[in-house]
C-alpha cells in the first residue's frame, strides 16, 4: 500500500490555480475507497482550504513548505516550525539593506498573521490583492514591519525581479548558513516576478512527510510524491517514488523516478487512479 502526497500549484491544480471538477470527482471517489492521500504546498492552510473546499482528507495537510502540519477542516496546527525573533530581525535588516521590502508571516498568541508594510511593484500588489480576494484572515497592514517581529516568524517572502533576489539569496545564505531554508522560484501565475521565500531549516516538505508518516502509523507504506518546482526537490529525493509533471522545471525532472503528463490534464489523478488499481 502507498501513501500519496501531491504539491498543489503547477501539479494538482489547473492553470488558474483551481482544483478542476474532474480532479475533485476522482479524488472523492478514491478517498471513499480508502486512498491515503494529502497535499504539501507552499500555500498556508487557509488558502488550501479555500481551494480544496470540503474534500474529505483524513490526514492533515502540509502547508507553507513544511512549516505547518495542519488539520484542513479546522485550520488548527499539529506542528509549527518558526524562526527565532532575533534571526527574523537580522533577516529583515538584511532585506532592507538590499532596498527590498518583504511580506512576513508570524505565529504567536494571536495566531497566524501575515504582515506587509508597503508594495513597490505590480507583483507585490497582486500578492496583496489575491489574499484579499481569498479573504485570508492573516493579512495585516503594518506601519513598521520590524515591530511585528516580536512573535516568531514562520515565512519571509520577497517578490521582485530575479537579479536583486539572486543577490539577496546569496547574502542570506552567507549570513544564516543552514539555519534557514531558502527557495527562489518564478511565480507560476505571473512569470518574470519570482519569489524568494525563507523558512526555518526544519520547514521542508520531506521532513514534514516523514513526521506525518510517523505520527499516523504510515512508516511502513511506500511514499509516492508529485511535484513541479524547486521546493519539491527534497521530497522527491526522499520518496520511494518521486513523480514529476511534464511542466516541471528541469531540476525536478532530473530527480524524478518518472515524468507524467502536464498538470492541467488530470495527470496526477490519472496516475494515482491507475497505481491504486494496480
């Protein structure tokens, strides 16, 4: 028996970032038959819940690239990996030295919050507007972003053109070493405006999958994962079978055991269905 884990954007979702009706229907059928399945996404659990709706996942979802393991229905977290406030303050200072402004998510006594101070390009504006459209309960405007870092930070995101982000990533890697996990990846829905995300080093999809398997008695099962982008590479390496969709970046395809069709053709669902039958 296998334990299946899929990325969302660019993998399970369609070109508009939605769960196609055919995908939903197929997953409902397979879950009803006993399929052991969940998702691992860069999105927060509140966004995952908006997209997947009432899909009856029996397992928690992995969100924010492994920073959270959460119950999708309630939004409650079973596990949260955060950065110490001092580290987040140092990262914020470094980002400002580079003339950039981040979005910062925190986890504290008031729960999950997502702060921004100002927007400086069309992609940052789109970032804010999407969260307003999705009624993201975390979104907060702050007059002084550094004042919000009293609570532990979960994720720091900088949205800008590639050249300044490459320089910033190098500076963060030099400052922090292996204490953080950084991903630089193009926005699937707004090409030319990549995101640089920073998490605690424990916040990776592969580590979260391992924890989930241990907690829910799935350690003896074969792990099959699906992905398309840089934040999926570690989980493909760690899985028994790592599956890349046809639209995946080359670095992901080179790590995969198999490459299937593109994400917008129900390729993940079709693979799981055939594999489940077998």
